[in-house]
């Protein structure tokens, strides 16, 4: 491995990368003049003093030591852990500018990867920028040198766990109690055997405030540890779950049978869920996202809609309020069971769900042949290219594609437009994860 140059260097930042770092080139006189360098903590238009942190064949990496000429869009980060914790990348960029940076990433990906451009760019969707994250996973590590148990997200260097006291993007019930969680685990016999704590939040219940904590533990817990966890749950009104093994091993410690659920008032729908289920991280933005998807899809009474990668039915059940019939498909059989239960819970008889791996051959699936008027997709980061190439798209009037990765959306948009003759009528970004570089987007296609 080539040695790094530890001496400070001055560079001019000309762009922002997809992961929220400044982009520069080493200046004249540098041993690698002209080579791209990604600089953490820097913004476009700035001149900064940097120190190299990594080197590769095609680019280098560096961290900001001092901002010599600042951007007018630079703000003081709210969180004292910003710059060390890897949970956020953009707290130093004004909130109003973050979403525009994400929009640029989306449009550049569509052009560069998909070779497509939208006819219309939708207004960005935003909601609360702080205290929004209702689902996540904290890493836990006992550090003997510090005589302390750390609870937090990974640092920018993912080998380490950030020593957090608080988190401003996580819902306050959890974000304000990170230090208390650290003290709790540090006082347990099993403090070296708890690698992670997951949190998820729904609506408040009588016994607890809707927040569940799942403690993964590698060894059986002592009675004393179980008592401490229950006492912590009672004190802070958290439901406490234990996970001694795989996902199926998760079970409640306190209360005996906590009911997790959240309501979306606009469609009068309540979703019940389990503590490790996928739900959208940002509740306020999720409701706006559903409304946008339904508006773009423009479902009419009597129409049949196919909802792929449907999860618990986040889009499926609101769609069923206005469609003739909706079919939801998802690869996780457990989510499909709970989606069916949620349909029954909300007295929706015009919806059906099927479990199927949408990244495999689907020719034997009966629902593939039943015919639909509209299609909605909300795939994982890998996108939906496999299923799109198998679907009988002829006869569909509209496709709405909700994406959590602009690269895979761009690839799939290129397929639909350039190989199947569809038109990209509109696209836009949605700030599901403020202060991070994560880009959520939505796109409308018509034949």
C-alpha cells in the first residue's frame, strides 16, 4: 500500500459526490496533480485545507482540516457528533440546499446511466428534518480501553462505533436516550454479548409509548439482566424485545404482548407490524409519498392495480380505497402474512397478496397473467430490472416507480424508455432521510 501524505494541502471543491463528500482535484505541484480527491466535510465552491486519508488507483480520499473560503450554503451542524458519526453526511449543508443536491444526483444518474431525461421535474417532497427516524439499528461495543460500552451508529470509518450521547435525526424518545442505553448495557452482565439494539416506533399504546427496542444477545441473559431491561422499559415506556438468534427468535420481554401499529389518517388505515419488519423510516414523508404515488397513478374505480415489492401493504391498502382490485406481491412471506392481516384489519376485501421472489423466474406465477391497468413498484436498492423484463407491460396505462437508489432507477428507466418505448413523463426527489446523502425518488412512465 502506498504511503499517505500527512501534510495539509489546499484544494478547491467543485462538486458534491453521491455520498455527500466534496469533489476536488489535487492542484498543480502535487505529486498526483489532477487526480480526483473526495473530501469529507467540504462543500462546492469552498477552498479547504485537507489531509489525505486514503489512496486508490483512480481517486484519493481526504478530510477537511480547515475551511479557508466557505460556501454561503454552509451551516453549523446541530449534532456534536457530526463529522465522526457516519449516520449523517450533510448536516453542514443548509436544509433547503440538501434536497436540491439530491435532485441533481437523480437527474445526472438518469442522463448518465439511463440515457433518459424526464419531461417534467416534480417539486421535491420534504417533511420534518429532525427527529424523524422511527426505525434503525444501533451498534453496541464494549471498549475496555475506555471502560465503557458504546451505543451508536458506525463512525465514518465503519470499523468503529461512534460514542454517541444523543442523536438529533432519530425520534426524540430514542435519540435523547442514547447515553441512557449505553449506561444500561454497560451495567449488564452481558455487556460484551450484545452486538446491536434495533428500534422501531408506531403509535403510543396504554402500556408503552409505541417504541420497541430489540436487544440482540449472543449468550443467554441472566435473571438480573432481564430485570434491568424490564425496569428500563417500564421507566422509559419502551416495549422490550429479545433476539437470541435469527429473526424468528425475537420475542417480547415486557410487556407480555405489546401491539405495534401505526395509523395513516388520510386513508383511515392502521398497519400492525412486528419489531423487525420494514416500515418507512420517516412517517411524515411516507404519507406525502403515498399521496404523490396515488396522484401520479391516477387510479380510477374499477381499475386493477399491481403493487410489486409491497411489504406490509404501505401503498397497496391506500390504493385499495379507490381501485377496483389491487394485487400486492412481496418476497418476504412473513410480510405477506401481515399484509393480509392488515387488509382484514382495515376491512379491505378488494385486495390480495402473494409471496414471490421478484428477482427470479416468475413464469409460473398466476398473478402475472391476470391483467392490470396500472403498476406501482417500490423495489430495494437493486431495482426491478428482472421483474420488468418479465412483465407483460402491454395494456398498462401507467407505471409509478418509487426508488431508494437513483442508479437502479436510472438503469430501469433506460430499459423502459429505450427498449420498451415508454415515456418518462415526470420524476422528482423525496427527502426520506434528511441530512444524509440517501436519495429517494419517484417516477411516472406512460406508454
